[in-house]
C-alpha cells in the first residue's frame, strides 16, 4: 500500500493511534499517512470546539516528534451524504494537484467509526478498524472523542487522560489552552446545537438579509457618537455595522473588534474579511459568548456597540444575565468611553390593558381556538399545535396569526402572553397587555424565523426602564439617547393588522419600535 488514509475530526491524537500507525507503516514500507481533518472549517462549536487550523498544528507536531511520513489536508464540513468518502478522496486529490491520488489498490483506510467504515467499504477500500476490538479481550479502546469528553468531565490533567493522550498532543493542548477552549464551549448556555447556533430554528439567510438591509439606517442614527480608538461590536452578526463605521474618516485609525457567538454568522464575517470587504481597516473577529469569557481588560475600550443584542441576552439567559452584561460593559469601557445600544423596546405603560380589533379579512381563518388555548395553558393532552410553514403562517389573517402567536410565544419557557376576547358596544375585541400586543406586532412578519423569534421577548423594558437600569449600573445616559418610532413599520406592518384602543374606547397612539441608548462611563 502507498497510502494510509486517516480521516476524522482529529481533535486529539492518542498514544494508541500513533503506535498503530507505526505498525501499519512497518507493514507497508514506503507508505505515508494521509490525515484528512474533516469539518476543518468549523470551530467553537460543541461538535468541533477546536478550529481546523489548530487541529492541523496538533497533527503536525505529533508527526514531527514521531517522524511519521505524512501529509495533512483540511476538509470542509458538508451536510451528511452517502458519497462523503468519495468527496474526501477527490478533495485531497484536488488540493494536492493530483500528487495524492488514492484508490482501493493503493490505499488502506484507518477508521473506527462504523458509518464511515461502511462508506469506504462501498468504494472497495480495505479498512483497519483501529480502536474497534483492539484490546486482548476484543473490547474497544477509547477513541479521541472519548478522551475529549473526559477532558470536559474531569480536565486535561486527570490520569485517565494523561495515560491515553500522545505527549506531543498533550503539549499542544497545554500550549494553546485547548482544554479550556473546549470546556468553555460546552459551558456556554447560548449554544443550542452541536454546530454552534443560538437556536436551530433561525433562518440565517433571511436574518442576514434583514440585518444588512437595515444596518445603514440604524448606524446612521449613532455613527457620529462613536468614540475613536478601540471599538467593539458585541453580537456583530455579519460585521455590517463594523463595515459601515470603518468607512468613516474620523475612525480610520481605530481598531474594530467583532464578537459573535453564532457560527454561521461568524463564518460570514471571516469570509467578508478574506475578500477585502473591510478595506485596510484594522478589523478582528472572535467567536465568543462575551458572558463566558474575558476578551477585553477593564478600562480598555472607547466604544462598545450592541445592536439587537440585549433582548437576546434577556430572552435566552434571563434578566440577571442582562444586569451582569451591563456591568461587564461598564467595566470594559475606559472613563469617558461610551456604550451605544440600539435595540427593540417595549411601550410606555406596558402593563396597561388595551382593546385590539385584529383584521380577519386579510387572510384565512385558523390558528388555535380559545378552547385550544385554554387546554394548552392547563397542560391537558391534545393541546399541542404542530408547527406551521412560513407559507401557512403567511396565509393566515391577522386575527388568526395572533392566535397562533399566542400559542407559540415562549411556550417552552412557560412565559406566554395571556388575552381574552371581549364584547364592547356590540363589537368583538381582544383585551391584553399593551406590551404583549407589541410582542406580536413586532414579530408577526418574521415568517421564516417564526419559531426562533417566538423564544425572544422584545418588550421587557420601556425606554424609561432602560435609563433607570443604566444609571443603576453607574452610567450617565446622554441627551442623545431617545426612543425611535419607525414610520414604515407603523404604516406597513402595524396599522394594516390592528386597531388599538384604550379601555374607554379612545384610540391608543402607536408606540416606539426601537430605542437608542447612549451611556457614558463617568470620568470621575
């Protein structure tokens, strides 16, 4: 055999793996090991906590110490498909310019994952099953991911890990703090899936389009307030805010830092940087949950920007975490530094009841009935409502869509809205809290991300509530802070769907849609 193909995510290399590779090399003189690092473009996720480039360095370190003849190739992640083995072989042939062309007659595959073994066997390759049945009693030896899970559970220095990990891999882990990286990823309460997403129901294509379409308008509200120097955008999404700010002459000498926890968005930032979308600005991106790590020293930042972030902290981590975040921002800012927070906001008088007449002639009837709603709140069987598609949701009337929203909103959190149907002067109305009405109005057109948005509260604070919280954290709220009403949303989304009245029948004016908070850290 000419090649020993060793595919895997390779987050760790064990002593056994090296010993077995040496045996195979001895049995096949002149052969070389072909390491295929799969999911190499992923990092910071529970499935792939260590970036592919760092895994490559680990393998090269082990190969150098053991003098293993080998080459290493980074293989990008793909959705599971039956032809993945073929893809790996062809990708390596392409990356090597044809220098490494593997066939069943020239290659043995080293692998202990049954599903992957089956893929290569279908192509006719001989398999060395490595850890499978490798003990004298025919039991399986621990595989690298088993050791990674041990690191998560008991730490890198536990004897069970030290005895199994290759010394060069151990040194690599210690040098780059990889055990801490892995444990941080697994401790992160924001990561909701193996692939590092905040929520598995978010449509990132729609999210990106909406964010970038609106960023110029929002940035225009506060760009002149950004203090030059070290500028951090927490929850930077696709990096669009940084892009717009980096083009301003007054900020040319600044360093821009984008912090994003969701892998799909972080990867977009890296792609944009790689193709030069940020010009020659000093731009740095980190995939982190800033609530779990200390990226910036106290008194080290001039401007912190958060756009559409604070409501996600409140929704996914709770009000205590939001208070902690405010304190963290205060600590990171230099005296005289400024926090600019642009986000959704609740109405004034959010707890007050309002009467709403939703349109029922702008779509199909449907949604949960009042009896369905009562059963669901009581926890009785039969109360579950299946998820609807975006087209099904879009076809509902405003009244039916509201009923569906009331069914779905924060159902998993047990934090739903309540309403009742009442008759006043012969007219049918829905009576509910003003804040709950705006939860619906602000989300009712997010059809592609309906079930993602259903987790998120927008209306937990009014503008005045925000000012009180910031002042309580030590900030001075500047006169630039103000609530904002988006007239397009009012005219095209809110008003066509509902009429809103006070309890006495008087029209209730439309509320704010956003808030711009500008909070300065005092200099004394």
